[in-house]
């Protein structure tokens, strides 16, 4: 059984969290591939990042695996940008295939938390429209993503679920 976590991370909080999940899922006997989304042209200025996110832009990504049909479970992750999820994930979700009837999860890493509930709901609803069964969703404090105890606590329900615990 294998899973994938598809994520975008600008300053590393979301990536750190995904690497933690990969390691811990490995110790549980399952495999989690990291699909780290990269923009062809990274936007650096904060205000431009906010604008692109708020305008729901879909910037070009470098090559990525868009067919997730081979995976048994899929997790999507992104930082919250301007009360929504990051444009790179929006671009990916437009093209992705193979989510139908797949069990999955999503999480966002946040700063102040402003708009994070709305952002999570929006992501969940996009995944559900693609017929994925979202059984776990959470907002995490980006500032705490270096804290393993916090991450273990945050993902307790996910890690104990039969989904991640599926042994081949
Ligand atoms: C352009 C931009 C916009 C952001 N907007 C929000 C926001 O609306 N709400 C919030 O709680 N945090 C916001 N943040 C903080 C990030 O969501 C948070 O720091 C996150 O953990 C960063 O993840 P990363 O290190 O994986 O890029 C924003 C950060 C950036 C760079």
C-alpha cells in the first residue's frame, strides 16, 4: 500500500511537516511519496504572493506527476496565503487525475490563522468535487512545525486511522 503527499511550501513549514509524515508513515509500515510542487517562476514579493492567491491565479508548475491513480491514499498540503491555499496547489488541482473514491486528507500550515478555516473548507470542497473522500483535515501552526510532539499530536487521529496503518 502506498500513499502520496502533494504539497507546496515557500518557506519550509509545510515541507517539514510532510517530511515528518513520510518518516512516521514509514515506521508504520506504509510508504508515502512526496510530491513537492515547484513553480516555474517563483513569486517572491509578499504582496504579489497575496495578490496571486487572492485572485486565484494558477501559475505554471515545473513537471509533476498529475496521475495519482496508483496511490491508495493521498494527502494535500499547502500554506495559507491571503485566506486561501497557495496558487501552486490550485494549479495542480486543476490538472490532477485519479482521486475518484480515494480516501485522503488535507492540511494547511498557517501564520496568524486569519482565514485558515475558510481556506481549509475551500480545499476540502475542491477535493470532494473531485470525488475524493476527505476523512481528515486540519490547520497547523506553521511556527510549530519544527516541534515533533506538536506534529504527533496534530496528526494523532490520521496516524491511528486504518488508512495510514494499512500494511501491504
Ligand atoms: C504571501 C503569504 C500570505 C500569507 N497569508 C496568510 C493568511 O492569510 N493567514 C495565515 O494564517 N497565515 C498566512 N501566511 C503565513 C503562512 O501561511 C505560514 O507562515 C505558513 O506556515 C508558511 O508555510 P511554508 O513555510 O510551507 O511556506 C501567509 C504567508 C505568506 C508568505
